[in-house]
C-alpha cells in the first residue's frame, strides 16, 4: 500500500462550517507532557478549538530523515485540518529532554540547554518555512516546553 502525501479530500462527503477549529497542534508523544500541553492550550482559551497530531519529537520527528513517513502523515493532517475545520494556524510544541531528539539528532541533544534549544529551534524553523511554502496563509507558532509545563515562544 502506498501512502499519498495529499489525502483524497475531494472524496469526502462534505465540509461542515460549524466544525471550525482555530489551529492544528503538533506536539511530541512524551507521556510526561501530554497533560501539560492540554493545560497550556486550555489556558490560552483553545479548549475544543484545535486539532492535534502527536508524533515522537514533534518538529524533530517530522523533519528527521529517519521518519520520512511521519512527514507524509503530518502533511495529510494539515490538509485535512484545513479542509475540514478551516484552521488558520499551526502551533508546534517541542520540549526539553526529548528522547526522540536524542535518537534522531544525537545522544548529546539535551546535555547543554543552549545546544538543546538550538537543535529544536533549527528543526522547528525549518518546519515553519516548509509550512509557509506548502500552505500559504497559515500562521505558525513555535513553542518550547519545559518539563514543568512552562512554555517559551521561539522567535521566528
């Protein structure tokens, strides 16, 4: 079976305007932060207003060569979220002490906090550039979460 990077949106029966969502959120699968991500988004007033895709490493997982099929999955979700729910932005949330970053980038990824954020920032900015190219008009937010749930906005 071959996966397409573009789902057959034309085959969907309809798009319901009442099913609008503000954003698609990409975050890591790390069980330590699932609740913190939901709490953060709820605190921003986004409860029930976002679609979500969870992949190991978040942006690192989408951008890693080893996980190219994950990128196809991500882009399919973006297309569907846009078509079905009219999203206007993508929120990317990577985090500290990410095991996927260590696996895909190198075991030293989290040893130095400055190096760690630089690695994530590079991948997140590359993903943001790709989003802007493939999906013009979508806003992109890049966020970096500490293990205690604190969130830092990355400049773009």
